[in-house]
C-alpha cells in the first residue's frame, strides 16, 4: 500500500554533473555553477524559473571554507532565493535530493534546484587529517584515530560475523571500477582483478588501497518540479515515490557493527511510502553507497535486497552485475567514479534518474527498469538516506 | 565525450609530488561535561564507570547523563568490569595524517561485562588491543576475553590513555 498519497507528486526533470577528479583547478563555486548549468540545460529551464535552491555539502573543513552553504549559494543559483543547506555527513548527497523533494511535496516551491558540491583536495597534509574532528574529543581523539580505522573495524566485524572472505569483498571493487569505464565522468574506471586488490598496499588491515574510494573534487545538480507542471518540460518525468532517512547514536563502540539497523529503518520508511513490499522482487536497479567495497554488501543487506550475510554470495553469482537481476552501482559507484562526498551521493541519485529515463548511455543496464533506489550513508556509522524513484 | 569546462590537474602536475609537512593549527579546549568528568576521574582510580537508566536498564559506557531511548535522566552510577569481549580489531599501518607506520597499531572495540552476546547495544569502549598482527589477520582475537592493562597509578592523569591497552587474560 502506498502511503505517499497525501504529498504532492514530485518529478525529476533534469540533472547534470562535473567529471570527478583528484584535484580540480576550479573553485567550489565554479564547480557548483558547472553542474547547476548542466542540470538546468537538461531540464530546459533558466535560473529565473527556479523557486528554491537546496545545497548539500559535507564538512566545511574539506573545502576549507566556513558557511559552505552561503559560500556556494551564487554558484548554485541561490542569490535572492530561499536557500537551505543540508548536512548529514556522507549521507548528505541523497539528503539533498530528499530535501528538494519535501520543498516541492509540501507545496512550498514548484521548481527546485538541488546542488551538491565537495572539494576534497585542498586539505593539508592530507584530507584524511580533517576527519580528526569527527571523533569524540574526550574518549576517542586521544587515541589518534584516523578515518579508515572505523571502516576497518566495521569491515572486520562484518567479515567475522558473516564469514566473508577478502576475495568476495574485492569483487565489489572489481565490478564497480569495471562499470565506471562506461561512465564519462569517472575518475578511476578500469579493469582490475581480485588479485590486484589483494596485493595493494595494506592501509588498516583488512582495508587495502583498492578497497577504498579515492579523494575527489566534483559537483552534481538536479532539478525537481511539482508533478502538475512536469510534463510541460519533458515527456519522461521520473517520479520520486519514496524517501527515508534515519540517524543512530554516536556510540559506535557500544553497538553491533555487523548490520546497519539505521539503514533498515530508513529503507523501510522509503519502501512503505513507495508501496514496496518485496524489495528484492520489486526493485530493478540500485545504487548503494560504496566508499569502501564491503560497504556496498553491507548496504545491500540493510536495503533488504539480500538476507543478512548473503550479499557476498549473490555478488559472486553475478546477481548485482550490470546484466544481473538487480544491477548494483551501474554508474561505477564511489569506488569507480570518485568520492566528492555530497556530490557522490547526488551522483548516485542522478545515476538512477538517468537509468529510469533511459538516457544512461553506456551505463544503461540490459534489463528494462521501472523502480530504482539510491542510498547514501555517513557519520560515525550513523546516518542513512534512501530515495525510491519510478518512471 | 563531454566537453570539459572544468579543469583537472595535468598529467605532468601529478608527477611533481611535493610533500608538505603541516599540522592543522586549530586548538580547542573541550569540556568533558557532567558524565565524562566523573568517568575520567574513575579511570584515575582504575575503575570504568557507567550510568544506568533505571527505566529501561540500559548501561551507558562511556556514561551519559540521559537515556537516549527513554529520554529521562540516567540516575545511577555503576561500575562495570574492566574486562570484556573483543568485538572487532584492526591493524593500522598509517598514522592519522596518513604517514606509513613500520609497526601496525592495533585497535578495536570491546564489549564490557556485564553484557551478553545477544545485545545490539552494550557498554563498549574503543581502545588499543595488545596482541600480534597475526592475531588480527587470522581473526583469532575476535571473541577473546580481554582485560584492561592500567598505567601505574602515579602516571594516571584522568584520560582514556590511563588504560594502556586491553590484553587477553
């Protein structure tokens, strides 16, 4: 049963993004402008048609500019318009689309431009060190943690509880970098083997270099409009049918890390709204958040597309390949396309939009698709955002 | 191909690779707060203190002054054991600034007693674990019962580092 009937219908009519690269010589504002202009062009709108702007960007510390929402506003077309910035860590990208959705669904705005930007490269000596300030200052920071520790801990717990091998996890990296070859925006597409992953530099065992997405700069943008007017601009609007997001506590050392319950809650919220009762049967294509390769498996389970501990088996059998039952990360994901945090999440949403519209070009999956899901995740194993779209 | 109007670094720029040594200059004087101040004083005494919600029974370590589920004050100080089970452990070959380390640093999370294997949330600490890289690599450290190795009393300062590490008993 669908529960989204009390909201105004919302459609996506355009999207655009910049290529993702290790270091861009453009400012964050210039990147945001580039993506916004491309999204407006695809939608056939001009800035004067846009009622509200939603900006998504992760910690200010990456770009090295405080008040990043305000800073990005003019590149994102927000001057003299109602602008809001959303931020839920790594989950920000999909949250930007969700926030744009409720701006329209509530009836407040008719046409919304959603823009996400991240420039990871300025941080010195390495963007890694900026993550120092996400830890609890009293109980965690004195141990000098780095960001990869926490992922390694979750990955090892997931491997231990579900008896998953490093080889099975490496298959995700191989698949996503292969898919990214077809994506003209990608930073790290290519053919690698499981062996390459297993022989790459050990960062924090069990995490190795090729298990991780790269540092990237980039921006992405999307135009969402009220259902009443969507067909003025396009014959093929893509409908946002369900959204969900939840947060867990910061006490990750006192929580079971093998399964993301906060993601299951977010997914159930979105599926209920979209009327999805059997996710594995009803969802045709999925973009789970994959900053690390095991994360895609972890998230496929949290999205209820695989039973607990079964995602690696399905992955091995090709269930999630581009020509499989439910293609997963057909864009190449963060591992292949790059990980400018907020922009990466919105890139995932845009990938589903292009798949449903049939304009994904080389990335287009073989099967016909009707329902797609994008998901992002972030903070200290805390936040998840899920969006369901249909054509 | 898309017309690139944004500008990535050129190949030759990527080959020139200067090393910049720097540390962020931001300095903060954090407040430990009501609950953690007592917790830190407890560490000085060699005790791990937690707060218990008398409504739902959940024990918070590190302590909180309120229960996040019931949203009422936690009203009881309890001492938990400095013993627990290793939930996960990893071996880090990089520092927090991503410099290479010769000897891996081993850290993980510990589910402290009293708690059971069926708990989704439990009193837990993130800390160093004194074991070999091999123990982490072949996962033998998982599920082992470990105990805090405390610094000598006179060297304790009321910090999470008053515990040197957790080691297998």
